C-alpha cells in the first residue's frame, strides 16, 4: 500500500484523499488546524505549523512520497527531505522557481514563454517610473505570499502609487510591477506530468473573478481553435521547463488578437480545476496522485460541458450550511462542502458543479443552486 504525505490539510488536500482512497492509499497530513477539511478523512494528522521543519521531517519518515497543496511553504525544509533521500513532488527546485513571482516570470521569459512585461521595484520612485513607462493602470504585486487577490494592487493613477505601496507592506516584502494587459478573457489550463514522464493536458477553462477571487469556471472555454492550441502548447512547454511532477495550473490571459500570455502558475491542483471531478474522465486530484507515484496518467478529456461556482463566505461566525435540499432540485448539480468550522467573508466554503449538454445550461444550474445555499 502506498503511503502519501500532504503538507496542508485544506480542501485541495481533502479532494486528493477522496479520489485516492478508491485505491486504498494511506494518507498523513500536516496542518496547524486540528479540524481542518482533510482531517476527517486522513489516516494520520500531524498538528504543526508549515514552517516546523522537525514536523515536516516526521511526516516524510512516515510516508513513501511527500506532496503539498499550496506553495507558501519552506523550500529549505523540502531540500532537506530530498537530501535525506525522501521523494518530494513537485520538487524543491520547481517550487524555488515558482514561489517567488519575479523568479517565476524570469524563468518563463528565459524559456521564451510569453508573459506580460514586468520588473522588480524598490520604493515609490521606481513605481512612479513604471507608471511613466507603461502608462496607467499598472499592477503592483508582492513577489511572495499572495493568493485570491491578496498581494495585488491595481494602480489606476499616479496619485494611487503611495497608498498601493503602503497597502502591500511598504517594502517589507519584495515587490514587482506588471504592465496592465487589456485581455479579452481569463482562462486557465491544467497540465499534469508523471514521475515516469507521461504528460496530460486538461481542457482550457474560462474563469470569471469577483473581488479577485475565482467566482465561476466554465469548460470548454469559448475561444478560437488557434488560441486553444496555443494554450495547449504553452502548457506542455511550461511543465517541462519547470521540471514539475504532479499538477500545474497555468493562469492565462487571452489578448484581443487571440494570442496567449501567462499570468501566474501554481504547482498543485487548483480551484479552477474543481470542474474536473465531474467534468472529466479523470480529475486533477486523481492525476496528481498518479503522477507523484510514477503511474500512467488517466484520460483528461471533457465528458460534457461543465460549470463550477465557488461558495464564498458572506459573514463571519460558525459555519452552518442551509438550503441543500432546495439546491439539489436541479439535475446535474453536485455540491462540495469543505468542512471548515468557521465561515468568514471571502473564505472559500465549498463549490458547486453542474454538467449539461451546453455551457449555458450548466451555468444556469450552478447559479440556481448557489442562490439556495447559505452559511
């Protein structure tokens, strides 16, 4: 029996375990929260912080392979595990290139993968220079630690430079500027590479964000055949140049001329790939597990048009879900609740998926169910 360690016990870890338990694999998770989403189905739970090197070593000693469900972890701890002969996927080297967004963009540019123009900045003067160079709006980002729009600030005018700089820590974290891309659509593509070298690409998904948090994903993305093929090529090339084993999510901009630019990468299963559980023959979670175990990857084809909508917290307090019976009135609807004890404004509490004969029908079904559910 394979024993797998996951750093992180959130919803992504939980969904990895759910898919892999069909093959009776054994899971040890490491997460500081006792009743985190994956706790209820993990075989063992090491309650410890993500920067606790001793606890991470303890995790590795109990399993055959270590993976992680988010990228803000201690690269040195992963390097230490690898030096001791433990298998870690994606590797510390992959994470090193991805964890810092400036390094990530440099690596993409070095390998001639198209990205928006960017550069690292120190202080207000250099941000002002970027405004002169690109014109406004421009995007200020922290190089490390951002997710769900945290760590990003859109600067619309010269007057907003100071406040944006302050809002992102006034230089406590390394910062970078990106030119603003007037894109036609935001899409993402999921690609998986097995330790045996096998690569599979999932269909291109179309994403809509609200307040910088993913709101809805629809698949297939309504883009040209040429844009789709370009995205597929970028996906295969990107996973190769980062030497990534496991899932890689690539967030992309489709420009008005149909060409593709890479926005950001995540070396793990991703929110915009939740649709794969019901929508594809093999989910991103199952393929991630198969990849890190060096197994052949499963068929990533779309079964039929699929829509996914996030259930985001609107209040703060204890989590208590209402409206499931009403939400299930629409056929094709599947509801996923993550099991978080507390609800908070902007917190991802679950998601809803629907498959149908058209994207429009699938979207109508998830929106209907979403209206009925509350925390």
